């Protein structure tokens, strides 16, 4: 097994199961939030995470990414990572022994209390903004990307893996879901967005959907910006935005509206 990580100044150097050609050429500052991704396709990363604000933050070392190839933990002549499902049925299932070794490698030196282990699964708990906030306050996260029919249940139980879902639909693998979770989390890290207020006023941050936005030109195809937004009266603007958020949430997401009302009643 690889030796423990070593710190040289602020840079952290750590042995990895990822082939060097697949490792992103980015600095890794000691103590920076880190996402480890267990996947059969490490070449899919950083993917969209390497662009825009998250990509720039990755290049600056504000957060770190380590894709780990699950195939590196397969053994035997054929190094199989999957097998047919017990009891019969279509497809293949990722083996418990292979995934278990991959998780143990990624988990080394981490306390699950501040380094969550998450399996991206359609049967998992729905991913929310509150969950992204929780993940952003940890030291890092390890994400397990499933493939085929899924992962042997025994390893999920034995390693106490948290299952998280993006929604009621099925993807061909967990890599897209993993990138979505990382993006939603990394943007909450200090200095990643550059403006902390951006994360405080957006959808779900206060239990409501975000209010509508407008910008120049003042008139477009006969449509004008609501007069209150050009009044210069900050109090009226804030009240208008709050009312719009409430109306939009009530109309589009009655589940969120009910939860918001309950929370507001609890404050009284």
C-alpha cells in the first residue's frame, strides 16, 4: 500500500492509484477541500469541473480533485471488477471485494465524521442545497460512481456508505452525478465564487426558490424591467424579491413551500 501523504510547505504530495497521465496538472494546497472519486472512468474528470469558476479555483488550489481508478483494485488473472447478479437477471454488478479495497484506499487517514463517503444511486436520499452545505464544511468527500446494475449491497453495508440521488431517473453511471455534487459543493467553498453573498441569495439557501433577475437593456421586445428594481429603494427591492420568491415557490414547489411555512411558524 502507498505511504502516507507528505506535506512540503503548503503543497501536499500523496501517492495515488490514478495513472500519472490522468492526474490533473493542478496544485494541491495542504488543507484544501478535496474530492476523491472512485470510478471505472477516471478520464472523465475533471470534465465540466475544469471550466468556469470551479475550474479556475481548481487551478488555483482552492480545492483538489483525485479520480481513483477502481480497476486498479481488481485481482486475479482477468482482473474482473464485476460479475453476474446472484439470483440471476440482466446486467452485471460491481464486486464487493474490489470496491471494498478501493474504498479502504480512499478512506486511509480520514475520519468519516469530517470526510463523507457517498455512493451516487437513484435509490439514495435526494441531494439538496443543505447537503451541499454540509459537504462543504467537511475536509473533503469520497464519491463512489456505480456502473452496470449497481454495487454489491454487502460493501455498501460494511463500509456504511451514504447513498445520494440527483432525482428520480437513472443514468448509465455515477460520474455525471458526482460532477454535479462536486460542483454544487465546491462553489460554496471560501473564495471559489469570489462573492460570498452570491450563495446567500440563490435558490434553496433560505428554503425558497430564487426571485427573477433582470439586467440591461431596460426594454426588450416590449418587455420592461419591473419599476421597483429601478427605484433605488433597497427596502422595496428586498420586499419585492421576497414576495416573488414566495409566490414562485408556492406555485412551482408546494413541497418546499410547506416546509418553509412550517419553519417560519417554528420561529414565532
